[in-house]
């Protein structure tokens, strides 16, 4: 069981697609299949369930992914420890963030980091920011950018980068909230107001808390993944939503939405870096982490 086989397994566990994995890892599909089959034979258990339409991890595969992540992280850390010249770091770091974060402030962060550490390769993944902490916890990413939850999970460290207000937004037309509804939100006045909410994450938690404080049972038009999708649906007039100001600052649809002055306002986002505390001694992660302080 070598590091190459583990790297192929982890890539397939992340992609759940043989073709995409073979292209990313520069191996043939047959070589990838042989490597996975050899791992399964050595372990004596199937790691994936695959048919003509899908690939998914088995229960054993999920457990083995945790083991493989720890082994690969440990392997990379020990290699860096053995380097005689620690000032010349090289290797690969994976970073997860939302699309908004990637073009809001990530360019400046990565540009300055690359100047100091040109031999460290950054592997960027984008997706729903609500999954930032989860992906770090599962060992799928070295670092992630997202909003700090009300209660930081054990074993996770956080470093703030910026703050962003949470805004109630609606379409420019039609007007979905009157001045009276804004000044005196209540279960009766808001009962017919369509809402487009996040499926999960901090924005949903804080929105639900605000609605509950006013005894409002929301009329949910849609639950979506990703702030950009909320802005898009709101701009089309399907309902009102809640997104961070940083999303609006970078959205091409800003002219088509209005921001509501809701009182009391929702608690602002504290946006920053997440990493596993136990991995902050890894030279590559420490270089990126300390660069932001």
C-alpha cells in the first residue's frame, strides 16, 4: 500500500467519478481501476459501490478515507520535517471556499503567498460555504474559508480575515415587503411573504432565529445551496432572501435587488480561515496560516 495508491483513492473518494479522477491524476482509467482493486484485495473489503451511472463509497470506504487522509497528511509533514532547507517549502495545499470568496479577496491572498512560497502548489475547490468546516474536519481540505459558526467545533482553529453584514434582500420589482411589514414584522404580516433560504449553514441558522423571535412561520418558496443562487432567484422576483453583503458587493445582479433595513439586524459574518488544530504544525499549512496574521 503506497502513497500513490492512497492518493488515487482519495481523489476518487472526492470526485466519485473514475473518468474525472483519471484525468486529474494523469493515469489511465484501467490503471486507476487496478489500483483501487488492489487496495480492496489487500483490505479484504469493497471500498466503492459502482454501476453504470454512479460511484459511491461503502461504509468501509468511508472509514478508509479517514485513515488514508491521516497517512497522507503525516507523510507530507514528515517529508517537510526532513528537508534541510526549511525556507524552501514545496508541496501541495488544498483550499476550499465559495465562488464569492474566490474573487473577493482570495486573489490578493494567493498572490502574496505565491511570492513568498513559489514552490507550494495551491489546489482550489469551490462550493457551498456552509460545508467549509465539514470538509476540513473530514480531511478533504487542508484549509477552508467560511463564516465562523456560533460554536466552533472541537479541534478546529479559526483565523478572521474580514466581516460582512447579513442582509435581507428582495427584488426591485415587484415590491414584496411594505414599510409596515419592515417596521412591525409579525406572523400575520409576513404569512404570505415568499422566502428563498439556504438549505443549511450559518445564514439559515441566524435567519431562523430572527423569524422565531418574531413568531414568524416562513412561507418558504425554495431552499437552495449557495448565496449566488439566492441572489439570482430573488432578482427574478420569486421571493426575499438573506445573503452576506460580500456576495452583493461582487454580484452582477445587484441593480436588480433591493436591501431591506430590517431591525434588529442579523448578526454579521466573521469570515476567515479554518484548519485542524493538530495540523497547524505542518510546515505548509503553518506557512499559509501565519502569512495571514
